[in-house]
């Protein structure tokens, strides 16, 4: 790990799911962006965080550990049969990397998806955000290969911290797929 520089992809295999760290860098004055691709356990909308358990995925720099503030899909990879096989997405973290910190760590404990028969709640959250004139948004759409709406942009921090949004997701049932997948890499790879 000493001589590690990205764009070398770091891959971790756990519980029959391969996860790859494809990019990581400081974003703005107090943000950090990590991009990963991972196998989907099945043909559902598997994500790295959800509103009731944002701490299941975290970034550690020095003695500071934070949960993602936003998760968003960049693209999907399909297999030869045209089935969605992998999701590639970004995680945004609100963090100021402490001085003299050379390495950071990303830990993903669990993948999350809505249990079968659950509403996606996207429209309900979108309406509430519009009513409140929120500049933050949630984004969902139908994607080829998935039966239900898929979250494209999921503002984890506001959905897990604001009581209005927490109530919307409170009764939603989730399925879990456990890892963990852990990566340690340079703060700003060349």
C-alpha cells in the first residue's frame, strides 16, 4: 500500500460481491469525493447508505470519521445478457482532511435496498423538498434492467437528520447485504 497511486483500481471481494475504488479526491474546501463500482447481489436498487443507517458507510481521515452526505449513481455496467451487473457511484463526505494526514479509509459495512413491495418514497420526498424550497434534491427514475424506480441521487445527510424526512422513511423496510469492504488509500492520489 505504500506506493499506491490511483488510477490503479483497488478491489475488495467480500460475501460474493466485488467492490472497486476507482477514484478519490478532495472536493472544495471541506468535501471529499469517493467513487466506487460494485457487483449487485440481485436485480434491485442496492446502495451504500440509506436514511436510517447513514453510519453503515464512513470515511476516516486521521481521527475524524464521517458518514456520507450524498450518494449518487454515475452509471451501471451490464452483463452479456443485458442484465444490470454493477453500479458505479460517488459518495460525498463533508470533511476537512486534518493536516499531515496522508491516507484515508473508506469502510462500507452493508449494501441496502428496499424490501420487495416497498414504495420508493421518492415522489413524496421530492414534494416535501419543493414545499420547503430546498436547494437539495433527491433524484429517481426508471432504468432499464430494474423493476422499480431507482435512486440516482440520494441526499443521505438531510434524509437521516431532518425529522420531516425521517418520518417519510421511518416505516420503510430494507434488505441488507453484509460486507464489509474496506479501502485505505492516499488522500489525493495523482
